[in-house]
């Protein structure tokens, strides 16, 4: 497999999936889509200048336990998976437009079982404190009422539990993971995602890493050896211009 037509970016909420996926898609000339656009679960429970929290969303987060919230969202992703797999399969075929698909619904176990060619996957993670600070900033936590803070806290509890389970699966399956915390720029995160994609192409092991992938300076390593950023540019260029195989 010498090219990739579908890049999957998974991860919990507020790890930067949408921003990074959009930048990756722009870099590759691919379409960017979110699994949220296929069927939406109760959304984020905080107000914005353009959006009030619907009553059913407030009830969802305000009345369910953390375990119930997690079970609800995982059940939603389970029901959604056939549509996701159909979209991936359609876009991975010869001649189809390239796609960067992101979303929490890209559960590691399901992605790892895919046998679709021309597909690569990576999961974005962030420390719980980073996710908490991002959610609280988005929801203006300091200005919120006690009731509004409660909804954000319930969302964060579910998000943290989801990421813990997701990380366990990613590590057990030896999949590619990139931390989005710290001071990395969007461009640097895009480079890291493309390095993970290139490593999957180079080793012909879709989704799976030989070990934990990490990025330092101009060089990316896994247990298979170094992949420089020049390698990334070359491999992706070959993929974009090469004739499609079966």
C-alpha cells in the first residue's frame, strides 16, 4: 500500500480533533468531515453567544450518572458505526475523493478491525487538566451559575472516563497516539499526524504502531526506525499522484 485516501482522527472531546483534522485535510487537499455530522448525540452542555443549552441536553447531563452517560454515548457510537464504516469504505476505493474523518465515534477496537485499504488512523489525547481547562474556558465556567457548572462537570466526568477507556484500548492494540497538550502549534500537530500516516504506509501495518510514536524536532520514530518530515512529504506526494491500485 503506497497511498492513503482516508485519514481517521479519533479522540475524546476538546483534544483538538476538529482543528487538526481541518488542517490535515487542507494540507492534503482532502475533504474534512466529523462523525458528529452523521448523527449527533446530546451536545456540549454549555451556553455560547449563539447557542443555548436545549432542555433535553440539560436533562441528559443533569440526571444521569457518569457510568450512565458513558454507556449512553458508547451505545450511540455502536449504532453509528455501520454508517461510519460505509463512509470509510466508499472513500477508500480507487478514484474516490480523499477524506479526513474525525470524531470520538472512531473507537479504537472497531477501527483496528477494519480491513479497508488506503486507510490510516491516529488518536489525539490530552491531559485531563488540559481538557478541563479548555471546557471551562469554552463554557466561561467562572461566570456560570451553579447549575451550569454542574452540567460542565458532568460532561467532564464522562469525557475523562471515555479517554481512560480509549487510552487503554489504544495502548493494548498498539495504535498511533499523539498528545495535543503543551505548546505545539497546529502545524506541528499536522506534521505529527502525517508522520503517523507515513509510518503506517511504510510498514504496511494500517493503524498499528510498532511501539509508541513520538515526535522530537525534525525526526519521528517508532520501533521500525526513523521517518523524517521529508519522508512524510515524499510518501504523501507519491500517494496523491500515484495510480490507484486494487
